[in-house]
């Protein structure tokens, strides 16, 4: 199509990666935490235990901060495709644009229609209606992730379309939507969202117990989260392996880059199955300057076989090779994070099994508690590095094998691109710092144990009305804005 | 643009339906978020610390849903008019970028203000400034949109102008007009949301009076400027269907009169509804003037449309959702209908 200066292309990539990196901090937690809130609110309705109510209200405050940040950074994303990658948006529009359109209509608007009820509806709508609102928020946020992953995984394995006069026309919607990468990429993402939500809850609960603040209350959330993680964390490692095998099958160049795997065969002609623990790739020479490899592990991972041929980068034309350094290390960091998280979850399961999951038992194990607190950071690390791996290892393609990133980029002035970058660095950092600052503040303040438990159905009270304005007639005092 | 037209033959009625629906999403955004943005602008000039908090609390349950109409409009354009999405948004890069900064600032200010102690006044200002920036730059984008832009004639035509093409006296003026119109909507909204004996109510009364007259001047001059500058608008307005446009103008004038009356008689909710009606009719008239252009003088809705198989897939999947979407949003707004007073923002602590 058009030729583009490589600086312009690189800047557009940088601009896009910055905003997506700053957006992905929030949605997974929205999904995971909404699911946890659904669970705890349901426990409250079911058991009528006030503790679940208090926990729900407490974690909901954190949810709201996170949600606001997600919206603030997300609106940018919706516009950014057209601004930064106009030709790509036009060409891929018939499929990709449709999918994002589906998303806004079936997920964002759906979510936005219930989020206000969930956060501010306490006491204004019945308890069951409120639970229904929470359910809708949790469900719609998962739908949103699903559509986004459909769009993104189609860029990785574009099936069901053909190119005609510069446009991707859809031949088979089912094939395009349920493309191979989606089938493993979406579950992996969804589990990542649960994992981040659960470790977030667990980390904060552990901190509270360690500080001896409402330990009985937070023991409940800690136990629930850690028990769920005993299943979720290993599941994620398994799903990650499945995703790796999908990548190996549909984008061998990306896999080879992630593994720093240059040579398909060893010098003696046998398949090179060595898996590199660490390496220093040299892209100009087409090999690693330095590496520590373990034979057979690579073919075991990708094929589940002792010795099979895994195509290396030497099978890919130099101009079609992705960068190696970033995917290689980003991938290793994610895998390490996944492994550590799994060990922490299993540790918790073991303690529970031994019957040590009590306030006294846990407070006697500060190192376990510290490990849980530290683990709240790791899912963030894993999600960042996972996405960087994915997006960078797809290069130089924007739609794998069909359209190059340089063909998809808008012809922009360097100045405009730099202005974009600086502006979004400033605003997105403002969001990020603000979000963490207020997380910390809410956590330090702790849960509100005083205000009366809501009851539902008090439509006479307006949002934010001062309680004493209407309390005279003996109406409850609880209707207050919570966020 | 021949070749693309051949792909998009047929399904023309679907194209028109989606174009109308996107118009509906945009006008809903303007009406709903316009009021929120306008009260942000009001808070910059007229509110003290506590009142700003109360204004923010008044929209706490609904601002996100209101803003999401913009996202829905963007998503639907991408889904149904990808050729327009990829070129128009590129053309509008700078004003959209600034709009996005404003939206980010406003969104986080709304969330963080509540939790802040020392930084409360910072987020209060962030809310106001974010609202003003969003309104102004969105208005500039609208004006720039009406100007059209230049396209390459490759196989898939793309925007090939410069980053500053959007910037003209006309687009700046539409930015000003949008800010004034939103300020009016904000005042009207605040009067419907706050107790009649509260101070905000009284201040909003004076504010709406001013903004009403400023708004009248701004809008009439924008209409005249449009007629003077754009041949496609002139041709429509003074062409075969002149009577229809005349009628629409008369209806708008009548509605304006009614709004004024409702406003003077303190029937605040009616005033808000009349204002909504005015915006709606104005926007509808604008779309009637534009047809068949998607971007005037640049892309028709048929050029910009999605190749037909995608468009029908989109339609089958999505058309049913639109009424559902409208109804649960209405329900949410209904739950939060009660009036407030000044200290609302602080009741939370
Ligand atoms: C809590 C988060 C988390 C954790 C613990 C893991 N991952 Fe992951 N991973 C993601 C979060 C994530 C992600 C950010 O959600 C990605 C990016 C896109 C996607 O679908 O999932 C991802 C992508 C991703 C990819 C795709 C790269 C590509 O498409 O090019 C592979 C092969 C793996 N992961 C493999 C693993 C393995 C083997 C893990 C465990 C040992 C693992 N992940 C843990
Ligand atoms: C939210 C998590 C995401 C992160 C952290 C992320 C990160 C990145 C990064 C680092 C790049 C630059 C890659 C490079 O040029 O080397 C990039 C590019 C891109 N990403 Fe993502 N991405 C994310 C999600 C998505 C999703 C969900 C989509 C599609 C629906 C998407 C579409 C794109 C496009 C179109 C580009 C530009 C073209 C390219 O460079 O290949 N991204 N992203
Ligand atoms: C894996 C990547 C992504 C996932 C899982 C995801 C999911 C979500 C979810 C669940 C929300 C709800 C708000 C929140 O969570 O705080 C959200 C917000 C948003 N996201 Fe993303 N998103 C991703 C990447 C993207 C991309 C690439 C786009 C661009 C099309 C995008 C556009 C938006 C928009 C516009 C919002 C705000 C919606 C609103 O106003 O409610 N997101 N995202």
C-alpha cells in the first residue's frame, strides 16, 4: 500500500502500546473483583451474615476506583484504532470493526446500564434486584473481554476471511470468531482476570490480618480467595501451556521468538529441541550470542513429545522475523510469575488442609502472609508481560501473514505522534498514581462497620440526600453515596 | 470510489438504518452527557467547594452510562462504516485526542474526588476543567467534521491531509457554541436536580438566563455561517424541501419558547425535556441536510459503509439490542431521579 517512514511506524506502535499497557491494568481486576463481589453478596443474601455484607461494601469501594480508571483509559482505546491505525481499521473493519461494535453494544452499554445501580442502588432497589445488578456487571465485563479477545486473537490467527481490493471480507463468521487463537487465548485471559481479582482480595485480606485489623472478618475473604486459587492458579499454568501450543501451531515465528529458538536442526542434523533458560539473542547474526539450554524441554512443551521438530527462526525470511529479545524475556517473566503464584496457592491449600487457616494460625506464619501480599503484584506483571509477548511476537504483522504493521499505520506527522505520546503519558500516569493512592487510602481506612445494613426498597430517599433530612420519621439512615 | 461501491451494492436500507441509529447514539450522547458536562462548566464559574461536590454526587449514578453513548457511537461507526472510521478519526486526531484527555480528567476526578481529603479541590477543578475541555474540543470536532477532508484515491481511500486541517475559524466557533449550549443544558439539569430552596438552584437560575440568550446568539450565528459557507447546506435549505426546513425551524422556535416559559415557571423537568427536544430536532435537521453524505463533500454513507455481508451480520446480531439497551438505561436513570441539596457530596464521610 503506502510506504511509511519507519520512525513514524515505530512511534505509532509506541503510542498504541502505551495506551493499551495503561488500560490493561484495570479491566482484568474489574472482571475478577466483580465476580468476587457477586460471590460475597450472594453469600450475604444466602446466609444473612453481616460479615459478607461488610466485605462486599468494602471491596466494592476498591472496585469503583478501579472501574473509573478502566473507563478513563478505555475510551481512548476505542478511538485509537482509527486515529493511529486508520488504514488497518478500514481494511479490517468489516470483521474487526464489527466485533468492536458488538462489544460496545452488548457489553459496554450493558455494563454501564447496571453499574450505577450496583454502586449507588444500595437501599434504593430491593436486595435481589441489587444482586441482579451485580451479576449483570460481572457478566457484561466478561462479555467485553470475550469480544476484545475475539478481535485480538483474529489478528494472531486470521481465519474465515479473504483480502479483496484491500479489504478483509468475511467468508465464514463462525471460523473468524472462533479462530484457533481465540479458543485458548480467551480462557487464558479470563482466568488471568480471576487470578488477579482473587490475589488482590487475598493480598489485602492478608495485610489486614497481619496488622490485626478485623482479622475475623478478613479471614473469610482470605479463605475463600485462596481456596479458589488452589484451582485457578494451576489451571492458568495449564491454560498457558495450551496457548503456547496454539501459538506453535499457528504462528511458529512468534513461538520461536518467544523461545529464542533460531536453529531448527543441530549441527549434526538432529532436531534442535533445546529450551533456553536464558539467552542473549543477536538478531543481526541470526543466533544467540549466549545461551543456557536444556535439551528436549522445547519439544516436550510444544508437542508433548520427547523429540520432534520445532521450527526455528531460520525457517522465516529475515524481513518476516519478529524481534526476539522482548518476547523472550517478557515470556519468561510471565511464566515465572505464573509458577510463583501457583506455589503460593498450593502453600495456602496445604495450610488449610493442615487446619492452620485460623487467625492465630496465620498470624504465626508471617512469611506466608507476606508471600500472599506480595503475590497481589505478580498477576499485574504477568498480564503486562503476557501482552507484550503476544503483541511484539506478532510483528512485523498487524494481521498475521496478511497485513504488515507498516501498511496499517496512519500517515501522521512525527510531531502529532509525539504530542500524543506525551499527553497520554501525563494523563494515564495521573490515572495510575491516583488509582493506587486511593486504593491505599481506602485500605488504610478499612471497612465501615458502623452504618446500618441496608434493607432495600426505599425509593423516597434521593441519592446523596443527607440522612437526617428524612430520618425523623424513623426511616433508616443508610442511604448515602458510597463512592 | 467505484470499486468499493460495487462491493457495497444492495443492503442500502440497512446502511441507512445504521446511519440513523448512529445519529441517535450521538444525539443521546449530546443530550445526556451535555447536561453533565455543562454542569461541570457551571461548577467552574459558580460553585463553591461543597457545591462542586454536590454537583458531582448528583451525576454519580449516571455519568458513566451517559458517557458510554459516545463509546457506543464510536463502536457502531467502526462496525458499520469502517471506511469513515479509519479516515475521519485520523483526520480528527488532534481534537479527538484533546477530547480524550478531557474525558480522562473528568472521569478520574469524579471517582477520586470522593475519596480525597487534601486533594479535594484539585479534583473539583479537574472535574470542571475536564468538562470544559471535552465540550469545547468535541464541538471543534463536530465543526471540523462538517468541513469535510481530503482523501487519497488509492484502492481504499484514506485521509491524506495534514494534522491541522481541522483548525478553522468555523470549527473554533462550533467549539464555542458547543460550550455555551452545554452550559445551558447544565444549568437546566441542575435546576431539575436540586432542591428549590438550595443555593445552587438560585445560582443555576441566573446562569440559565444568561446562557439562554448567549446560546440563542451562538446557535443562530452557527446556522447562518453554515448556510454561508457550505453549498450543500444552502442547496438543501433553500431547495425543493425548503418548506420542511422552515417547518423544523418553526418547531424549534416554538419549543424554545416553551422551554423559556417552563423555565420561568420553575417547571424544571419540563424545561429539561423541551431542551432535549430542541437538540433532537436540530440534530435531526442536520442529518436530513447531510443525507446522503456521511462526511459532507467527502464520503457518502454508501461509500463509507461496510461491505454488505458484514453489515447484515452486524444488523442481525445487534438491532435487537438497541431497545433493550435503551430500556435498562432508562430504568437506571429513573432510580436516581430524586432531588438533592447542597451538602449531598459530603454526606458520604
Ligand atoms: C495472571 C496472569 C497470567 C499468568 C499467571 C500467566 N499468563 Fe500467560 N498471558 C496472560 C496472563 C497470564 C495474558 C496477559 O492474559 C495473555 C496475553 C494475551 C492473552 O490472551 O493472555 C497471556 C499470553 C500468553 C501466551 C500467548 C503469547 C502469544 O500469543 O504470543 C502464552 C503462550 C502464555 N500466556 C503462556 C503462559 C504460561 C505457560 C503461564 C504459566 C506458567 C502463563 N502464561 C501465566
Ligand atoms: C490490553 C492489553 C494489550 C497490551 C498491553 C498491548 C500491547 C501492545 C504493544 C506492546 C504493541 C506494540 C507491539 C509492537 O509494535 O511491537 C501493540 C500494538 C497493537 N495492538 Fe495491542 N495490546 C493489548 C491489547 C490489544 C487488543 C485487545 C487489541 C485488539 C483488539 C490490540 C491491537 C493492537 C494493534 C492494532 C496494535 C498496532 C499494530 C502492531 O504494532 O502490531 N491490542 N499492543
Ligand atoms: C485484553 C484486553 C482488554 C480487555 C479484557 C478489556 C476489557 C474491558 C472491560 C471489562 C472494561 C470495563 C471497564 C473496566 O473494566 O474498568 C473495559 C473498559 C473499556 N475498554 Fe477495554 N479491554 C481490553 C482492551 C481494550 C481495547 C483494545 C479497547 C479498544 C477497542 C478497549 C476499549 C475499552 C473502552 C472504550 C472502555 C470503557 C467502556 C465504558 O465506557 O464503560 N479495551 N475494557
